[in-house]
C-alpha cells in the first residue's frame, strides 16, 4: 500500500513541499570529513529547528551534502539553504582553521534543488480537466502536447 501524504499547515497554508537539496564545498574539495561533518550535521539540524524545517534525511559525503527536507512554502527553500550555508560556513571556518587555508569560502554559490513526492503530472492534469470550470479545449490541447513532449 502506498504511503499517504502527510500535510502540514501554518496559519493560512496547508502544504506538502519536500525538496531534495544538494550543494558542494568550493572547488568540490573533500573537506566534509570527521569532526567537520559531525559539526555540520549539528548546525544543519539547529538551523532547521529554528526555521521549522523538517530534515527527513541527510547524508554528508566528503565533497557534497544531500538533504531531503520539508519546507514551508512561505519560508522558501532558498532562504533555508542560504541560512544553512551562511551560518555553517561562518561557524565551521572559525572552529576548524584549516578550512580557511584550503578555501577562500567554504561553499559554492550554487545548489541543486528538486521537488519530491506528490501526484504525478498526469494525475494532476486529469484532476484539473475533471473540474467543472476546466480550461477551454485550446488549453487542453496545449497540455496534451506538453505531456507528449515530457514522455
């Protein structure tokens, strides 16, 4: 049996927004090992708790980080990632001076993010088509054309 989607809510939104997030140290240096990796996990959990972000899964590899998180859409994934990267860079570089000598900054400016879970595109399309105020035929044809190109 498939898992049911668990929804969260804030004052005015009910949501289920899960993201797979990946980022790397500058030059993809292999510095996320030992005590650095352990401290980084602590910092990520601390920031997540403060921002009410649920960390579902986390894996720190020597040269990159994978996170699976549920983030309130009003907060936004970008704000969470910027906060984690900023705070962890500042703390880790002060606690582990060797990171200052190996890297001009700890993190790259970029990161990867992808939404996870929810209904497949085809199911959402069918649900919308079956609504009483469904789009006109011209719009339905655009959807069909788009879905064919995705397959």
